């Protein structure tokens, strides 16, 4: 089925470890996004990318980096994981104007111990 | 600055009651889009509706209806004759523009619990 695929679905990291969350979309969307969801906080934008090769910071970018080398992939990196990064991470994509809507992946539940 | 406020943190109703979820937004954009998403206990985000700032016509879709009022910067969502399956977290969101493109800013969500 067409959509946004996130891997892995679950991950446990030790403090200080690094990892990359992967996101792939097959809808030929130009724009992609990473959000984190914490209890009572809604979804907060970490980074977004309007097109291949471009990225920009969102509301809560500290401690993360991103990569958009291919149009269909948007990677979120944690260089040195901290317990404060325990969260559910959602990737999304949209066509440039966002008029049609944003398609979200099923989420990655990350726990940092 | 862009902001979405969902003042209701949690709402509990009994099946068949009507329930309205409130959303108030702030934006300086003259053209903008508003969205409602549903997040059931399974965790996925389900798109419900999108409204643009030029279209204040209210919409009804089955048991769902939306009331968009630019004068009060509100985009409220009503479920008529609620059902247990409506239990979920509901998010209101606003699309905003920046030099880097567009993105959604979300409210903190309203948790709706429908009991039988």
C-alpha cells in the first residue's frame, strides 16, 4: 500500500548511543517531516524538508540531525541519545502546498535508558 | 506566531451523547489550512478533515461535523451520537508557511473517552 513507512517500530537505546530512524514514502511527495509526540504535548516538529537536499529546523531540533539525500527518504539521527529523547517519533510527507493533507507513518517508539 | 490551542484536555461522555471538541488558532497568514486528526489507541494518525481559510462553509460527514469561524479563529469538531469506537485523541492542526516550506503545528490534543 502506498504511504509512509517507518523503521524500526520499537527501539531501546542506552544513554549515549547513536541511531538513525528511517522514513520512506512512495507518493512522490516533495515535503517530509519528523515529529515527536510526548504525553500532553501533542506533536512537535523536529525537522522538515521541502525537497531533496534541503532541510530546516522545527520547534525542537536540539539533539537531532537529519538527512534527505533521496526524495523518498528522510532520516532522523540521534548522535548521543538522552533519556529526554524517549518519545514516539512520527514521519510524515505531503505535496508542497499541504492542501491535500499530510500522510503519517505508524510511528517509532523509542526508549532511552 | 502560529499557535493552536485545544483547551479541553479530556472529555468523557456516554454513548449516544453529542460532543464538541474545541480548537482555537492564531496565525498571521491570510491563507491557511486547518486540519483535524484522530489518534485511536492503536497509535496511528488518521486524517479527518482539511479546511482552507477561504471556505467557511461548515461541513457534515456522517456523524461528524465541523464549524469553522474566522471571526473567532475557531475550528470546532462535533461528533453526533458518539460511539465507543470514537474514543481517541483528537488533534487540531494549522499549516504554516516559512522560508523553508510549510509544516503543521498541532494542538496538544483532546482525549475523548466514550463509555457504553
